[in-house]
C-alpha cells in the first residue's frame, strides 16, 4: 500500500434524488447528467483527493433497483478495487438499505470502505442535504488509520451526519433529512466539527484476505406480514407459490404468531417442501425469542428459524444471496443462524 500518494475515491452514481433536477414544464424530478453533479459541488475539488466517477446510464430512481444492478455494482468495485482507497455510491434513498445489505454479503472480505449516500432534496436546490452527505461520504471513504488501512472497511450508509452499518439500516422517514436509522446496532461514526469514529463498533477485517466478489442471487423469496384476521387461503396460496424458496415472516413482538392449527400446519408443510421460513418481528427494536411465549414456541416446533434482530432488508437479501449460491436447505439454515457480515446480534 502506497501511503504517500493522494487518497483516491471512485464515485458511482446510480441515480436518485441527489442527482435530480426539476423539469420546468411538468415540475417532476428527473435525473440529470453526472457532470452537472460535480459542477454543483465544486467543494469536492478542494479535497486533495483523486476522485473519479462512474455513471449508470440511464441513472435510475432506486425504486427501479434490481439484483442484477447489485451484481453490476459488485463488478465495478471488484474491477477497480486495487485502484481506489474507497468507493462512494450515490443512490436513491428508497431502496438504499436493500442495496447496502446485498453488497455487504456479495463483497466478502471487504477491506475498503463502500459508502452509500444520497439526499432528500436534489443537489441543485439551495437547501439540499446532498452536498454535505456527499462531501462527508467521500471523506469517510478516503479515511485511513496511521498504518494505512481503511478506518471503515465496511458497506455503510452515510446520511445526515450518521454513518451506519449498511445491513443494519432502514429508511424511516420520507420527509426529514434524517431518513435512516439503525435500531439494533450503534452508529459507526458521527460527523460534527470532526468525524468521530466508534472504532470498537467498526468491523476489522483481515486485510491480507483478498476481496471475494459474488454475483448470483435467487429472488424466489417473499416477505409475509401477519395481522389479526389474516386468511388461511391467502397464506396457503402464498406458501404454495410454485418456485417459492424462502419466506421472511413478520410476526408480533418477540416473534409470536397465531396458534391456530391450520397456520402451524401450513408452515410445517412448507418447511417439509424445503421452504426456509425466517421469523422477524414487526417491532423495529429488539430480538426474536421464539422460546419466550407459547405463541412463539409453536413456530419453533414448525421448523421456523429465528431472524434475531435483523432488518427485513438484510434478511431478504441474505436469503437471495444464499439461495443463489446453491446452498442446501441445511447449509442455509446454518448460515441464517450466524452473522456473515455483522447483520444481526447473536448473544
Ligand atoms: N425515489 C427516490 C429514489 O429512491 C428517492 C430518493 O432518491 O431519495 O431513487
């Protein structure tokens, strides 16, 4: 590692509000050219960094994000890995937490920062939050320890002064600048007058291990949210969907669900057909503990596995990732039970 050269960052612009401009006729927000983005943030040039950019053409609203584009991001990062100290991905906020989660699994043994950011107001607007988000994300992506290793060698989301572990993050606000939260894992850094890093919370990889990129996924997964009154025929139809391989079951409280015999029977039958069912709470904070109440114990007996304190985004992308790599039912159950990228807390 050359410690004397300028830090270098690759800025990958996928789209989203940060790079949008108002159509004068319709008033709708439309994506604009990345060159204009840099024009709008001349401050970036004041860093003594070498900053290159890569633009998705066309840039997308992140509601159009697809797993194939996660693979594309992995490829861009892998192919440029030795050339840059860090990567900043500009991304719409709507699905940013899904992309960050997916990348955390698809980039094994990552030892450089991959920081996703975006904004609630377009960068061309006077009160934009995009400038600060972008500038600080670039600084974090370039930040090094005295020994030359990256301070934050993780996939993270930086938004409104907070650096969060990507696969612990959820979008929680469609209006405020403070749009993201990590309910079950502490903030990795806070940007005030200085950027204060929480070194003991940040993952420390083995820097001698090379980055291992993964490109495959299987999207035969679904999120099923329970509610009082949910019907048997609807659950049966969902669980009997041809090709279905995994279900993220959003239960109540500490992982509880109705005790109705038909419900437990449908889950058991699905498990026997090889469908992986993972239990996650509808509560945003806290941990699934299926042994705590009888209503949770039934799920355990039906072969449902715990999602612990994972986010939905982390669970669904982890399942896509594991299923896409030909893992057996048994291997998937084992790997769902252990964090592979710091995505849940296991006591
Ligand atoms: N719809 C936009 C997107 O996610 C919103 C944003 O950028 O914040 O792409």
